C-alpha cells in the first residue's frame, strides 16, 4: 500500500497497540523523555489481547502477582489482585487502572488501525496512515501489537454456509454468546480451548469437542488470595521483581536444579504428586532437564497421562485425551480448572479429528470423514497467526519500499527481537527472536520498553538520528535463536505455533528465543555496554546525508 502524506501531522514517536506494552512505552517516552507520542489502537479501549479474548473461562496462566508491572512502587501499592489466576475481566480492570493511574488516555487514539507504515529514506521518517484516513509522520515507529493477536480462523470449506453462529475465541462478542440449551461445537484444545471447554459445558445443552491433538494440562488450583499474600506482594515487590528477572521464564518460581533421572522413582513420583497438588505452570520446574532430555521428559509425560486416565471415567475418551504425541511442555503447557473432569459430564462428547478430519462445515454443523455433527454454535479455539501475523498485517515497508512481507518471506529475521535490518528507527516490543511467549510477559515488556527508551535517550543525547540492525548481526542472532531452541525439545513438535506450523503456508521457523530471560537480558545489556554492538547508529550532518557515528 502506498503511503501518501499531503497534510501529515508530525510526532516524535508512534506506538501501535494499547496493550500492556503500548501503555508502558507511551508512559516512558512521554513522561521520562518528554516526547510527543500517540498510540493507535484498533480496539475501543486499552487492554490489547485481554480486551478481545473475552471467551468464557478466559484467565491468566501466570500467577497474578507476576502478571503486573513492577516499575512503579506507587502503582504496585495501588493495586490488589483477588485470585491466584485472575479472570479476563479483572486483568482488563488492571490495565484500565494503569492507563488511568498515569493519565495515558489523552495520548491514545482508539478504534483506529494502522493501515500502512513506510520508512521515508530521504527524510529519515516513518510515514503512517491510519484507518480514519489521517496521515502522520514520526521519527520512531514502535510496534506493541503483542504476540498472539491475529486470529487463526481455519479456512474450512463451507464455513459461510453455516446457518448457526460461529465465533473465534479471540474476537468474542462483548455482549456474550447465549449457549443455554444449544448444541455447541468447540474446535481446538490448546490453552484457550482447555480454559473455555469446562465453562461452555456448564452453559450448553450439549458440547462436542473436536480434538486434533491431545494436550497435557496441569490443574491451576485457582483460589482467592489471602490478605497475608496481598500484603506480601506489596511489601516484597522488589524481591518479586528481582526473582522474575533471574528465572529463565520470568516467573516467580525457581527450577529445581536436579535431573528427573538422578532421583529414585519413588522420589520423582512424590515430586510430581506435590507439583500436581500445588498446580500451575511450575509443574515444569520440578526438574531441570524436562525440556532438554526426552527420557526425563517421558517421566513427567507418563505421570500426567496416568492422571488423565484416572480422572476421565469413559475409557474411550480417556484413551483419546491421553494419546499425546509430543513431549510435555514442548508446546506451551495449558493449566486448567476441571478440564479433564468435564469429559465425565453427560452433555459432553469428544470427536477425534486426527483420525477422521473435518471435511467441511455444512449449513447444519460439522462434517468429519466419519459423521455429521449438527450444531447451533461453532467456537473456534484455533489460536493465532502468532508473533508475526499482526506485524505483517500492518503493511510495513522499510528502506527503498522493501515490504516486511518480502523481508520475512523465509521467516522473521530480527536482531534481539527488537529491530529489523532495513527498517531503521522501527522497534518491535516482544518481537520474534525475543523470549516473548516462552516467558511471563510483563517483566519482558518492562525490559524491552526500558531498553528502547534508554536507546532513544542515548540517541538524543549523542545527536544520533537513526538506528538500524546490522544484517550480519541479525543473521547471527537468528542462528543463536535456532541454537537455543535446538538445545531443547521445543522444535520437536512439528505442529507447534512456536514454529508457525499452525498456519498453512507460513514459513517454518522457530520464532521465540529459548535461551532464557536472564541470559537474554544479559545479552541486551552487553550490546548496550558495547555502544550498541550490532546496530548502525547514524547522525545527521548539517545539509548532508546520514553518516555513521563510528
Ligand atoms: P493453540 O495453542 O494454537 O491451539 C489451537 C488449537 O486449535 C489446537 O488444538 C489445534 O490443533 C487446533 N486447531 C488449529 N487449527 C485447526 C484446524 N484447522 N482444524 C482443527 N483443529 C485446529 O491456540 P490457543 O489455545 O489459543 O493458545 C495460543 C496461546 O495463547 C497459548 O499457547 C498461550 O500462550 C496463549 N494463551 C494464554 C492464556 C493465558 O492464560 N495467559 C490463555 C489462552 C491462551 P493442533 O494442535 O493439532 O494444531
């Protein structure tokens, strides 16, 4: 898309997206650096992914005290979570609270999508067109579009002909979907499906779950937070933040340094039982080598499969649900509230679409290779065009009109997940190549936003007008991302969205950095200490083109 700019208004920076990353980036540039900044947001309010993912059962899978900002003591003291794993509505209230606490809304433009953004080589500016027909220019363009915001609605033949209602979980209608007494089908058993299925089962007349890949899930053991715990979070905020900065997944739990294979079977089972009883993502932290050693992983996998077979009474359903084809936690492991128990309800059936795939959607429902299932509502819990989808949808072009689509035709190529060669002064918060979805997001968002803000301050203080990732440094980083992934079991799951494998035609590239948050922070800090090694910094000499400053 060509970006024309007859009456463009100029800003110091444009931020795309008003989720957690967009609002902290706005606060940092506006209040720390005094910049003139606007956030453009397609939704009608702040919240990003949490604004749109209002499906029944939507909750955070990180513990609430880790899923918040710690950069401001005043903010920490102003907020209390009610539950261990807060619901979507409570997270939305938190994000609204942050926006109001720092009076951010006046610099945000809602219901407005960025339709195109083009780098102007001659002027060293970003030229941006928004869906309200306005034109803008800015020195910096910062994407804060999240990793999981572009819905993956499967292109199944006949969807248009369906006479009932269909909905994707990430675009859940604000007014809700009335499922009472209805025949509901859910396609997808990832984290979203696993959260939604138990709640939908309580509402629907009959629920049919269409499972392609069986999945592990650990009980969340969600519960209200005690007053003591709420007090602990306020008093120990700095310790909590420190802990998250040190752990590989930026969560509040440490990984046991032992191998699952070095302890006796009795001890190993006791460890797993205790972790199962405690619940939550920390089941992954029971032993150090669960994600590195297949034999170690098998011990956890077998434990969970046995639990599934214990919980699910119908042997046929139990067999289907426990027939899991990948190592535990090699796909993002869901946590649940009564997911497997739900299959013991009389109004819930399970259809194996691995053996008998969906052939088409008919006016009445879903037809698989084996049978027709009549439905009133179809819920697609089929995930996202993760990490790159929202960036590519924005029609971004860099030097000499190079489109991001072409630049990334073979998969995303970034330096540190922060910048893309040939796209100067563009920063991508939690972009592909950063730990992003492999870690708890708020600590990473803080780290990325602080890094970008410090970088822009450094540029300003040193008269630098342009920063651009070096081609070789980016290739080396992609290599490091691959090596980090290959040291784990993660790339072994061929249908994982980490690899882009859930979207037909998407290049198969392992996208997040799996080397750990602590290590990643260290690399980013070291790059800065070495005067932004791997980036080209240019300063404008009067009346001449841009020159390298070193
Ligand atoms: P997902 O993990 O990609 O799962 C999608 C599900 O839909 C899978 O079971 C997949 O089967 C199935 N599917 C996809 N296309 C299909 C098709 N054409 N036909 C039949 N089945 C199809 O997506 P998600 O569950 O939305 O989760 C994505 C990520 O969002 C999570 O991993 C997590 O990071 C995040 N999330 C976080 C929270 C939270 O609490 N913070 C909650 C929900 C989600 P296959 O496995 O066979 O592809």
